[in-house]
């Protein structure tokens, strides 16, 4: 959603190949757990600030302070040439999808419990699988199509359209999941074309430029405490991305993919502690279905890629196994 916070483990992460990775799966799992558990804290701050500030201003602050932290991390480590993307047009499109995810996600959490919004944002990998035959020319077998259908049924259970519990903001959360699925597809097209932190820099930069242009329309001068919350929000986003990226240096995507769903547990805890929100039984049922579908798709895609890349690996070409996973980022 979303950068998530569904965000579902491909975010701005291009995982290393098995040959480059220092295989320590427990370290990777631990780093992933820390990373995805940091995102609901950022979402909780966004929800808190939404009572006083427009979602565009909140998203602007999230991108701005994330960008400043990234610049600090990369200062002196990269040349201007290294910062230029190999596929600028696709980078721009990809960053646009993530910006749309962020705006939809932050808009939804202004009205709905964190766990409900996150659950719908987690349909991103399901959407990307459904669109992969058209966007990437990939074959999706009957088993994965079945998982896609099951995942969408889970989303319908959470939304419950036509019932008294339906809230229009659920459509924003669903929009976050759909745009995040498109973002995942663009990320897969870019796989191996740049360093993850540099990619993050471009993503944050576009968000700052676009939102800064819109900011005068909605600007409200923040109080000193609001500035502090906004800085904390950007820092949490940067920390989460850092740990998620590090996780892939120690473990493969299939190993850490199930861990990314602990974000729902963290979101539930933050929502309950800060706002008194707890998902009802039908939402938990939808969560279970979407999580099961997402994990199944992740492992099936991981297996399919391992089969496809074996000849390339034998020939000394890069192994791209696991370049798609389930860590939601926004």
C-alpha cells in the first residue's frame, strides 16, 4: 500500500541471486519481521495526523522525510551517473503506481481500521499474478488462477459490498491493492536494473515533486508536535525499507514471504492500542483467505522461477529466483 505499507515483498527490493546472497535464513526472517512490523507504526501516525491534516500533506511529509534520510545514507557513496536509472520511463511509471498506492492507502486509513485497510492492500500480489499474462507474457497455471479467485473472494468478504457494514473507503483500500499490484509488475520488469536504495531514491523523489506541486491547495501549518510526528513517519518508512532490503541479503523471497504477513498482526495491535479498533470475525475470515492465497502464489511463483532459471544459472547468468514476494510497502 504502502511505500504500503501490502506495503507484500517486492517493494523497492530487487533480491540478490542465490550466488550473491549470504544464506542466513533466520537473520533474513528476523529482519523482515522488524521491517514489516515498523510499517503499521507509520500508518498509525498517518491515521492520527489525518484528523487535522489533508492526506496529500501527510503523504508529502512521508515522502519528504523519507527522501532526506535516503539522501543522508547515500551521500558520498554514489556518483551522479550511478543515480541515473537505466529505464527512466519505466521507473517513472513504477513510482507513479506507488504514489497512487500511498494516497489511496493513507486516504483509507483516515476512515477505516488499519488492519482492514492492510488486508485489502495485500491483494497486490494477487492482482499482479492475474495481470502477469498480459503485462509480462507469463504463463499462470490453473493452480495460481484458483488462488487468484480465492484471494478476491477473501477481499469481498472483508469489503462486504451491499451490506450495512460496507464503507466507501473500502474502495480506496481496494484501489491501493490494485495500484500496488501494478507497481509489483513494473518492479518485476525492472528486476536487476538498479540498486534498491537508488530505486527508493527515485520513488521518493517523484512523490516529493508531485505532492509539492499540489501542497499549496491543502496546506495547513503544522504544529511543532505535528512536525515531529511527520519526521517520525518518514523515518519509520526509511527504517522499514532498509530492514526489508537487508532481509533479502540473507534469505530468499519464498523464505521470508510468509513473515511479511505478520504485518497484519502488527497493524491489529497498533489499531487496537491507539484507536480501539479490532477486526470483526468476518474480516479475520477474509484475512485468512487472502493470506493463504498470497502465500500459495508466492511459493508457486518461486518454484516456477527456480525451474526457469536453472539453465541460465548453469551458464553463469544471473539467477533471478524470488524477485517477487509479499512485503507491502507504501
